[in-house]
C-alpha cells in the first residue's frame, strides 16, 4: 500500500517548503473550524474578527516556537526536553493572555483582563500549542528515521556491491597460469602460430573480464559466448579430450545473470572430469525456461562424485562456494543451487534463477 503523498519522501526533500505548506494548511484548517463553530452559534462580525486574530496570533507564536525548537534539538536530550516544556508553558500563558484580551476587547468592549478569564483560555491554548509541538517533533523524528534508513540502505548497497566485486575477483585464476604455461611450451616448441592464436584468445577473454563491472549482470547469450571463448583456450590445451555441448533455449537468451557465473563450473568440470581421464570427457551446458524461472545445468561425463571425493586434491573449494554466495547476493533466497551425481554418470550442477531481462537496480531507494 502506497504511503500518503504528504508523508512520502519527495514532499520533505525541501524541508523549508514542506514546513511552510504544513504551517499554512494547519492554521487554515484551524481557522475554518473555528469560523464554522463561531458563525453557527453567533454569525456576527464581532464573532468572526476575534477568531481571525486568534488564528493569526497562534500562527505567529508557532513560528517563534519552531525557531526555538530548532535550537533546542541541538541541546543534550534532558536539557532540550526541559527547555521545550518551559517554552511551551510560557507560550501557553502568552497565548491565553492575548486570547483573553482579544475576546474581551472585541466582544465585550472591555480592555481589562482578569485572571479567571486567562485561566479559562489556558486549557484551549495549551491544547493547540501542545498539539502543534507534538506534530513538529513527530514529523522531525519521522524525517530523522527516514534519513537513517536511507543511510543504512545505502551502506547495505555499498557492502553488497563490494561483496559481489570481491567474489567476482576471487574466481580461481589457475587457468590463466595453465594457459601461460601452455603458450610458453608452444613457444619453446617453435609452434608460434598456435601460441599466437592461444595468446589472442586469452587476451580477448581477459579483456571481457576486465571491461565489465564486477557487479554487472549480463545476458545468458553473452555469458555463453564468453564461456565458448574460454573453452577455445582450453581446447587448445586438451584438444580432442575436451568435448563440449550446448543446449540453450532461445527464450532464455536475454535472461540476466551475474557475469562469469558459469565459467567456474566449467573450469571445475575440466579439472575434475577432463584432466584425470586419459580419454577426456564431455561437458554439457543447458538452459531452459520453466514458467518464470531459468534452469541452467552444467554436467560432465567424468569420474563422478565418489571418485572425486576419494581423489586427493589441492583445490580450496572456492569455486562452488563463490557461486553460492554470488547467487545469494544477487537473488537473495529466490534461487536454487544444487550439486550431485549425474544420472548418466559424472557430476551435475543445477542453477535456478528468476527470469529477468532488466539489469537489477542496486542504488539506494
């Protein structure tokens, strides 16, 4: 449910304008109510004039109160509260005396002000000024809370962006060292043409990873193209041992996901499925639309989960953990990430995310 316009943030962006608008609206309403009540009982000029003067006096008094309250808000809490109470009492007394004089002079043509008449107006004037004071501090408290919430949201957004950037840069770069070693080997073997091609592909891949914002989302089509570029590099290392298959539903090509989300999955498959097997393995990437969800799977025909667990490895396990955290940062709880044995043999990773075609907004509200 949308908040009323008067309490929405844009209304208070210009605090000075908001104050004068509220001040004018409040005292105009006060004057109208008093006039309606006074005219219905005694519709004479002598009744209307003191009511108008009373509203003007109240308006001027509250302008003075707003100045004093603005100063009191900078005082320590206890001192500020005591100062507000004392000021409210003095303002009530002044307002009551002026009201007593106004109504005595205009209605009864008597310029003397008795204590009993002043006390009679005290309850009314105190109610008006106390109500105005409560509204003044209530609105200012609301603005302070809103400002703090905006600051907290901005800090949370910055922290989330920093976390996403850290996760993107945390991706295991050992393929870079492997590629450079392969290029070095090709140079030593004087296979300069293959070395040049491999270096060119590596340059294109690194250019993509560095050119994109670390927190940016890309389309699935862009992610697959980048994945193919990465695989062209690895293909030169493993040749026929590395077989790839892509099955991408055309309907999900524009779906957005964190950049380089799939690369660590394929890298893991190469490390655990292709590398340890003399005959190599096949890696398959598929994506399909299921309602308003995008389901992505990366499978391999390698040794499988049990053999993988039994094989000693120097891996830190950063890859899968990294992906879990990036998905949580990007989609919260609205995602699914599962790993396990592939029914046809090998290992399988499944990701399910919302179907989004627009870049998520990470700015503070």
